[in-house]
């Protein structure tokens, strides 16, 4: 549980610090367009993951089904690394 909050705090902290600077550099309109485009891409990616993993009990099962055993192990190693 501590690891989840640590990672969450790291992601939120960097976003809170960098977003005002990014909006200042891009301008208000372009910053909103880029933020909305990022939202749409994130939403669509989450939709695809949920759609592909409906029958699987775990995301690693979905990776194994679509990409095979080797990339499933590679995915496991990348998760364990963090």
C-alpha cells in the first residue's frame, strides 16, 4: 500500500509542478487542446484495455493471450522493476 501511494505522489507531484509551466509556454487555448487530446488518448487506451481483458482475471493474462509467453515475462519484469 505504501508503494502505491509513493508512486501516486510522485506522478501527481511532477504533474502539479510541470502543468503551469507547460500552459505558460503553450498558451491557454493550445494548452487546453493538448490536455483534452491527452485525455482522449488516455480514455481510449483504458477502453481498449478493458475491452480486451473482459474474460481475463488479470492484466497479465491478457498480455499472455495477445503477446505470448516471452513478452508476458518481459511485462512482469518491467512491473517488478518499479
